[in-house]
C-alpha cells in the first residue's frame, strides 16, 4: 500500500475517552517519528498487545493473545449488530431519531466533548430536521466521533442480548460481554445513597471498597440499571441527583478504565479482516457496516488510494487503542489491532503524538512493516 493518507475520520483521527476530560485530536502527519511507538512496544511488553495482518496472513503477533481493555473499540461490535439488523430490515437507517431522546444518555464532561462535536457536525452539514437525525447518523456518530450517548441509545434500540450474540457468531472466544459502560459512570453515585448517614469522604471510601471487590457480572448489572434510569430521565433530574461533580476523581476514573470490556488484539485483527473482506458478511450488511465504519472514505484523497479504509479508536487516561483496516486499489489488505493499558500520563501523551505516523507507515510502507515484524519477532 503506497501513497499518502490524506484524512482519517473526518479530517482528524479522533480518539474519545471514557472518563477522560478531553478528546485527543491529531492529524495523520503531525509527527515524523513512527519508530517512537515501535520503541515503546519494545520497552514495555507488559503494556501492549499488537496484531497486524497483511493479505489474510499474519504479519505481527506481539503479545496478541493477552486480553486488554478495549475502551471505545468495543463499539465495533455494536456497529456490527446495527448493520445486521439494518440488512435484515429490523431497523430503518433512514428513520428519524429525536436528539432529545439520545441526549438523555449524555453525561457532560465525561465524553471528551464527543457529543457537542457530533451535534456541531450535524448542524454544519444540515443533518438535523426538527430536532431529529437519521438513525444512520447516530450509528456513524458512535464510530466517527465515538459518541457514548449514541452508543447507549443503540444498545437500547438493538438490545444487549442481540449485540452479545455476535461474540459467539464471530468466534470471539476471549471477548467479554458488552454492557452499558458509559452509564456505568453513575454507579458510584447510586451506591453512595446507601451510606447517607456518613460524611461525604466516608461515603466515597465505602463505595470505592465495594467497587474494588465487586464481581464484573454484578457491575454490569448495575450498569444496565443506570442505563435504564437514564432512558427514563426525561428532564435530567436523575442524572443531576447523582451529583457526579462532587465525588468523581482519578481513582474512580482508574477503576472505570480497569472495568472496560476486554479482548485480544489477535481476535480483533481477525474481526477487522472479516469486515475488510467482501465475502464474509452479506452484501446488504456489508453496505450498512462500511457506511458506519469507513468515515475516512469520505475524503476524496482516500478514495483515490483505497477501496476500503475503516477505523475505530478508544482511550481512557490509561489506554490508547486502535482498530484499523484498509484495502487499496490493488486489493492489498492490512488490518491493525493495537491495544495498550496502564499508561502513565507521559507515555499516553507521547504515544498519542506519534500514533498517526506509526499507523500511516504500516499502511503505506512495506519496509516499515517488515521492520516492525523483525523488531518484534
């Protein structure tokens, strides 16, 4: 794959964190140091998992069977179920959805400003009509802008059981079940009500102790309860009653990051290969899924170079993940699943500044791909 990638995800690569207070936005050629990321992988094997496929064959498998928290990369599974139901005519991508209904799930300051950015894009491109937006735009916004409110709305529309059936059907044997991980941010606020007779500091500490020991299954069940409460929260009074701004701190942030749905990079690169293929899914499902996953293909420059180019990132303050696939005009394919965890602030910053060029070189430079393979063998 040769040539220059002109745009990724609507003029920028946008990785929106759950629990991080700002989005990470950077352009494809901001840095010129792809080796910075490669050096980090070499020096921090305990923090990374990387799987790269080229033309349906394994190119790099580095710690690829280690389960890693996915953050927003898990939204790919929801996108697949959206495409399946759209192809089966169970939902209509052109149906109009109320923005007010979607925004019941929006938790300000804890989505990297994804929701305001998505709504600004809708307005600038005249995608809204009488306070509504097409369902297809909701799904695209979940991927392109990593809108968490959109994700929660789609979980409600599509059904968690149906979404999670994809894990078995796609043979994702290590993939943990999807749950409403955005709504889960409100769980501590609800648990604190059980300790109303204590001081705020004591209530916070009691809840932290409970969360440290809580089984994941119980946590996921509580997340569903929070999701349902947001669904019914027509006036926003429930969310306000959680008083999130009074107790949310970096320890809760880390706990939430550690609870993220996990899977391996090997399975995700293989999943991306299925999406990148023209034959795994039905034609109708392919059309729906590519519309959602391939925001980069809206660029004329990318259209000149690629037949397919899809991307989903995910991050928290401790995670910086990438799931990316491409097929060029000569039918040459590459799939990349690169997951990290337990990053320090300095490591996170350095990786985010150099990640785009690392991805660019893998997509376009055969010599660099071979260097990555040889370095990590």
